[in-house]
């Protein structure tokens, strides 16, 4: 074969790899989603809701915040309230990005870029994964439209994501001496790093996410399927909060590396799959648990005293609060979808957008 032709093919493949979508829908999946929207009423219903949100966002202005501050603050704290208001931009960004990919109207692309630029130029990352975990929808939106963002806009936005990922690694919260390098904080840290890594094609962040995941299984999950978060907080809420980001990361890793990290078992016999199985009887209602009764964390008592919903000491775990774990895990084990539907009391084929995403991405 002609050497120039070989080189051209190599460059083309490298370009495809660097622009590939693993956090969001790729080109083939978008094509399948378009067909599904036109042929399936349930899926169309979801798309129409995104379209409505995107249309509303066209007439609104971005509302970025200097620094995301939510972690460790009680409901009603002015900093937390300001952050919650600013984070309403995240689903808008996703809706704008998705609708653009479906219908091709560049007004949605232009508005999504406006939102991204506003956040990239105003918001300073702080390396706190509980704050940064709120960026999920924006990362997914970016991954959808990144190949359509050009020039200086592309550089500014990509650099913001890179700094966000790198700071998750170097910030004080990731000190091995701190519990936040082992508990649910680290699960969210690894998820954010992984989502960003494959969205911006950063090899250092990719490697950190994979190696960090393997190490995390050793220190965070137990061989019986429980977790150090459940042990520390005496709350299934935090076991769920641990598993959700880990499964999201497993989906990205499966798509990007063709490796099943969901069932990957550590040398000590721990795995995400085993921890989902451990949670399952609490979600189906076979077992019950009074939340936070023996929590070792003072903040749990402060939230209870602040009358925050879902944090009452001793209140029974609500099975519906664990359904999202099953909907995420259904990417790997589709039978979990039926279990989730039973818990939710619905016969809808797609009880959430996650279930739509699972089908598009598995195919």
C-alpha cells in the first residue's frame, strides 16, 4: 500500500479516536436515537421535554458561579442556595447539546457554547468532588458537541475541563491521610476524572481513572458487598451515593476500553457488582434499614436537626432512593430494569432517560 495512503489512514483513525464519544452518545447512537424518537412514543416524550428545555434556554442567560459550593453546607446556607441556582444551567446545557445533535439547528449549538464559555471563564474549580459531581450533565453535553466547537472557544472550554480534572487529583481532599481519599468522595472524584478524561482525550486523566478505580475497590468496598460509607454513616443513602458514580464510571470504561470493570474483582474479593447485589434486597423491600442511627459523622446530625428531607435519624430507607443504582447497573444486567420498574410501580418500558441511554449505548 502507498505510504502516503497508510499515513492518511492513520491520521484519520487518530482523529476519530480523539473525537470519539464515550461519556455521551456517539454518532451511530445519535442516529439510532433519532429513529427511536420517531418510532417510539415514550422516547419521543423524553426528547420533547429536552426540546422544551432547550427552547426555553435560548431566551435565558448563563448563570455561572465563581466557585461551586454545596458540600458540607446545610440547606438554606446562602452559598449553597447560590450554587443550586447556578447549577440549573447544567440540564440546560445538556438539553441544548442533545437537541442540536438531533435536529442540527445551529442556534442550539451557539447557545450551548455561550453557556460553556460563561462557565469556563468565570467558574474556578476547587477540587472538591462532591461539588464537581454536579457537572455531569455539562460534561455529557460537551462530549456530544465537542467536535463542533472550534478555535479559541474550543481551547478555553477544554482547558477548563482539564483544570477541573487535574485539580481533583492534586487538591487537599485527595490526601491519602484523609477519609475523603477513600470514601464516596473518591468515587465521585474518579467518575468526574474519567468522564472528563475521555471527553477531552487526556491520557494522564485516563490512566488515573483506571488505576484509581482498581485501588478504590480495595479501600472502599467490602468483600461482603457493603462499603466503608455504610459502615461510617450507617446509611444506605451513602452506599447508594458510592455506587452511582462508580457504575457511571464503569459504563464509560466499558465503552472506552472494552473492559468490564463493573464485574472486575479486586484481590480482596470486592467488586461493584457484588456491592449492587448486597444493596438489592433493600431496594426490593426484602430487607429494611433505619438510616443514620449509628452514624459517626456529626454533619448527619446537623442535617437532621435542620429538618432536611431524607436525613431524619432512624427513618427507614426508602427503596425508591436506590432505584437509580439498578437503572445504571441495567446497562450491564438488563434484568435490573424489570426490578426497578416493580419498585417504581410502573409498566413503562423506559422509566428514566438512563434506561433510554442504556439501550442506545448497548446497541
